[in-house]
C-alpha cells in the first residue's frame, strides 16, 4: 500500500510539473532583459514628452490607471491621456526596478520606484516627485509591451 501511495504521489508530482514547465535560465535572462528595456524606453519617452514613443510601448488593448483620473482603456484612450499629461507637465525622472516576476512566457509584471523632478508647465514651478509603479507586460510577436499600468505618488518625508 505504501509503495502504491508513493507511486501515486510521484505520478501526480510529475503531472503538475508537466502542466507548468520551468523555463530555462537563458529564457528568464532574455525575458528580464527585454522587460528592462521596455522600462528604459518608457523612461526616455516620458522625459522627452514623446507621446508616440510612449504609446508604441503599449498593447492595443492597454489600460492606464492614473491617480485621480478615469481609466484609459484602449490605445486611443492611452494616447489621449499622455497627450494631456504632456500638455500639463514635463518630467525628468528615473525608474528603479524593485521586482520582475515572470508569470508565463507571455506575461510578466514589473514593480518599480521612480524619482525626479516634475515641471508644471502652466507656471514653470518644479517640484520633486517620486512614485511607485506596477506594470503588467505581455509579450506578443517577440516583443514585450505594457498591457496594464498603474502608478501613485509617494509622499516625501517632511524636512
């Protein structure tokens, strides 16, 4: 009986492993490099106020969840949101990756922190800014793209 139970457990373990295969380390390295490049491209495009550069990093069915704004659903709404953002502010920020988690060969999430300066275009005021971000990325046609993006400000400690 014990032998039968041990064989059943071993068979079940092999079946579970077959359903969720581990990707080889080279895949994980390549995926993380591609995801890191998406974040660097996003940073460059944000800092250049480049709507087209930002939008090309998103999937067609993307969702942008910005604070104090309705969800921008779909690429046209995402384009309109960034157009409005860049008409109001100019950014000079850097991102630091806090976590990358590969969920499958086609899906991942990226958690980051950002710091820099936000320039209010209406009055020229420059204020320090810092945030935390969560990206859900989808790999399609060999390229990682942003499928969902949410961010919030992080309050600076009082001095």
